C-alpha cells in the first residue's frame, strides 16, 4: 500500500510540474506590508491577490476591489432606473404631445451631465483606490 501511494504521489508531482510553474517573488518589508493590507481589504490571500493583479495587468484590465464593484453595481442599478423613467417620460410625451423640443433637449443635457458625473466618480474612485494602495 505504501509503494502505491509513493508511486501515485510521484506521478502526480510529475504531471503537476508539467502543467504549472512556480514563481518566487522577493518583496521589501514595506511592499509586503502594502500587498498584505490590500489583499486583506480584498479578503484574499496575498499570493492570490498578487496573481490577480498580474493577470489583470497582462490582460490590460483593471483590478476592481469587491467593495467598489458593489458600489458600481448600485450605481448601474440607479442609472437603469433613471433611464427607465426617461423612457416613460418620452412615452408619455409622445402620447400627449405636450413636451417641447427644448424640454427634450434639457432632459438629454441632464442625462449627459449624469453620465459625466458617473464617469468622473468611477474614474476618480478607481484612481484613488490605486493611489491608496501605493501609500
């Protein structure tokens, strides 16, 4: 039985080594502390966190913390509700023909302002989170 186990483990290690590569990374104490703090904020292990950051950078995408993703989800929900309300206003306007072109343009202007505010908020929040990780 012991020989079977050793044989199995040897074969498993050989198969694993052929499929995965191990990388060692040296960090200063302050870098390790910063990564540990960020990983704890993200509720992940430091190794998983660094791997996720590396893969995100490799794929040219942002690593967005779970907390921020929840905020963005709430924000998207609010925007969808606003869009639904605008659609109802437009439908009502078409039914009663009471809304002027100026009213429609003002409504579109406010929607553009909302979009700009949302974009600046999300960009600023993402940038401030990455800057906070640098401190």
